[in-house]
């Protein structure tokens, strides 16, 4: 007699090859805070970049066109004459025809002066500040912390208070109207530079220095062969910041330099503005020269921006 076998009802399960519908959670809507942050960031970028665009627009216009349409957002009578006048590539007749000044700008001479001054200040300040920072961070001597605190007090003294004493000193040394006279007041060290490098030296483990001393190295050898190579990133950061600050300095070079032999580019731009014909200022040439003068610093900062941020965060400066 045959027996019937029954199988339990098993619910149908999808095979591995069956397409399953993937349920994704809905995307969260941006909060009011995020929207406000993006709007604020866009507004800050607009305010920051608008002057550069307006400089470029003015540099690519003619002075006669600017006088006729001062509020036009696009270049008026598009021309590169402003850049040609700034670089000394335009004749006096062509300059006056475009509403520019008849006087020329010795751009390359002023550019060389700015490069020399900025290089002297950067090399000297970084080197001497590194030695002072090493003395404050790694050497033990009586009254070190008190002297460092007194040294940092210089950060609270406005720079304008030191202009007159520095000018008297430079005049007594006979360095007025010289590139060395412009460089000397900030060529040795500044409180910020010493503080910046001291923060980095304090973060280096002392075991590294002690190992070098056990191998027979002296303090000077430890500084030049061990600590300086390890501090290459903050030194590069300090060098870039110092170079940009020296390049943009205006008031002190204006006080000390009186001739083309020592006049830097930032001061020369004001002199170029005063060389005007009867029609008015040469705004096109001035903006072109300003853009050319600012372009190297913009490129320099953009190349080293990431290292500058990482170095400042490493040294613990808030």
C-alpha cells in the first residue's frame, strides 16, 4: 500500500539571481545653518575677489574710456596699453593718446630693489630668529623665561612707534636712501618669528638632541645638523610670510628712500600715480602695475598655502 508524503508549505524565497529593490533612505535636507554658512562663504569670496576683478578691468581699459564710463563692469575700450606703460614698453606719444601719463615707470629697476630688500630681510630674519628660538627653547640659562617674556612684550608695541627711532639710527649710520637701510630694522629678528620657531623647537623630543650629544656633537652642530633640517617646514613657512610682509611694506621704505637707486616697487607705484597729464590720473597704468606687483606674491602664497596651514597648526599657534 503506497504512502503519501506531504511537504510543508515553504514560502517562496527569491533566488540569488533575482533583482531586489534597494530601499535607500531619503537624503537629508540641508539645514538652515548650512545654507547660511554657504551664503556667508559666497559673500566673503565675492567681497575678496571683487577688488581683484576691478583692478583687472581698470588695467584693461583706457583712461579716456574710464572717464566716460566709470561704472561699466566690463573693460572700456579694451587695450593692454596699461601693462605696456607699466613695463616701459610704450612710447610717450602712445601713452598720452590713451590718456596715460607721459612719465614712465622704471619697473624692472624697482622690481630688482624689492627683490633685494625682501631677500635680505627674509634670509637674515629667519636665520637669526632660528638661533634665538633655539636658545629660548633648548638651552638652559638663568632668567631665560623672563627674558623671553620681555622679548614677547615687543609684540604689543605698535610698529609706528619704532619708525622714528629706527630712522634716527639709520641716519646716524649713514644708510639713508640705501637698500641696506631699508632692510636693516627687520633683518635680524622679530618677536613673532622667534615665538613661531620656538614653538616648533619645543615640540621636538629631547632624546633626539641627547642622542646627538652622546655621539660627540656640540650644541652648534646639533642646531645646524639636527634641528634645522627637522624644522625645514616651519622655516619655509616663516620665510614665505616674511617675504610677503617685506614685499608689501610701504611706509618705512617711503621714509628712507628718496631716489630710484633705493626705491622699491610699493613706493614706486605711488610715484607713478603722481605722474599725471592734464587729463587726470593714469588709473589704467597704475592698476596694471599694481596687478603685476601683486601677482608674484599671490603665486608664492598659493604654492605654499598648504604647508603654511599645516605648519601653523603643528606649532600650536591659535
